[in-house]
C-alpha cells in the first residue's frame, strides 16, 4: 500500500518503447498527477545536481562533454553493456529519485498519482503504489519504434530491449495491462476503461468549459475549453486553417499528439478562433502550438490562454513555462511583459534542465519567451 492513504497511487511500468509515457500523459488528461521517475533520474546527474559528482567520481571524467555535462549517451552505452556498472549507477541515483518522488507526492493536490518508472518493481518506488499498471508491446513493435523515433540501429534497439528486466515478470505483477500494438484510439479506450474502474464517477475528468469573457452589449463572448480526444477532428481542422496550411493535420495526427500534449481551444461564441498546444515534461511547460484567428485580438486571447496554461502547469508543479510563438505574435512585447514573460535565448535560462528543454523544443527560426513559475525547485543544484 502507498504512503498516502488519502490518495490512489498507480505504479506504471513496462519495458522500453511499450508506451509508458503515452499512458502517463493520458492519465494526466483524465485528472491524475503524474511523475516521470526516469526523467528525475536524468535531473539527478545534471551538472551541479546531487548525483553529478558521485557519478563522475565512480565512472570517470571521460563521460563529460565540452560543457562539463555528463554525456548520457556515453553513460548509457557503458551501463547497458555492463550489469555491474548499471547497478553502481542505480545505487547512486535511486535514493535521490525516491526523495524527489516523496516531495512531489506530498505537494500534489490530485487524488490520483501516477509514478512512471522502468525499474519500478525493482526499486523502493513500488512501496508507494496501490496498484500496478504495465504497458505491453510485441518486440517487433518495440524495435520499430526505437529505430523510427530514436534513430537506433536494429542491433542497438535489440540490445537495449534485451538489457532490461523481463517483461513477463512485469506482466505477472500487473493489476492492469495496457496493450500498445494498435492505434492510439484503442489505447485511449483501454486507459479510459481502467480509469473508470479505479476512480469514482464523481472524480471523473473536469468539465470542458474553463473560462469566458464578459462581452460588451450585443457582442459574443470568448470562451476557453480544454480539448479532449473526442475533439481531435475539430483541433486538426483548426490547426490546419490557422496555420494557413503550413501544418496539415489529420484526426489521427491529433490523437497521437494527445499522447504528448494538452490542447486549449479559444472560441468566439460557437466558432473556434484560437488554440494552444502545450506539454509538461520534466517539470517544464512548453507551448509550441499557438495559433490565433484575426477575430481573436492578442490582448484578449493571450491572457486567457496563458492564464490557463500556467494554472494547469502549476497543478503539475512546473518550475518554468517556455513559449515559442509564431512570428506574428512575437512583436507584442508589452503584452508578453504584462503576462510576466521575457524574451530569452536557451543559453541564458540559467538552469540546465530549462535550457535543455528549450533547445530540444525550439522550432527553427522561432523566438523563446520564458517565465519562472516557482522558485522551490525539485533537486535544486547544490
């Protein structure tokens, strides 16, 4: 049983490329607070963080890149080919990850918490959990995903798969198994069904309508709605229209995107006139999809959209918000300043995790606006 009797804690595991992160984000859409323990393990060894020097002392300075950061690719090649080295790394990293998970769980207000970790069953994280969910895919599907999404060779993909603990053992411990060999729509149905079995109807996902403006006499109000998978066609059509065809999206594209992002829809009366698509990863919010119809003035639309992005991100304990607006919205300096954002470059953010997130997500040729959402950071460098 978990250490939080007033909460339901789902332990989510499964081997590489079986869809753990997609299921975690789906549960986040349904109202859970989710923790990516594997991402926390990366933060533990970033420069200045508590696990950095012990890893360098144990394995050597040859792991460091030109900026003094631990090169995770080098570290991965070492530990995934040497079981003893992997155990030594885990002995350093796991205690810090457990501390961070404890802190995040204590601060979370949600009644359902999800802990995603590939080594969940082999670590102390299992003691936090009330129920175990396992994602499952065939080996061929795993290999295809690793080759297509991570650029691995087939040989490297098979080595990574075979270096992990038995998927059969994970499945034997599962209360719920989510099969990920088919479509995203099928996964959503499985996750929804399992959620409804676990969570009472009174705690189901929140209402779609979030907020609205008070219109002048005779005018229509702007309203903000949280996009749901059932809105996929509507979101696809809106993104295609507002991007002026630069991004031609289909319903299936959006269903897949729901495995990474949340969407907000801005409406004028019944007409959709704007949208924001953002993701929360490693305690950093990143808004990459941002589109407005000329009918939606920026001074009305941006505060509506970003007040909600920040509120929802705050519920997920985000430390920072990164926004990559299209060029037609970059020039509203006074408005961005009013919203608390500064125009920055990734290198000037001052925290490696934030800079890495910006570099990873920043579209070519775009601008970056930054806002710190909280000062009490998890795994603050020491």
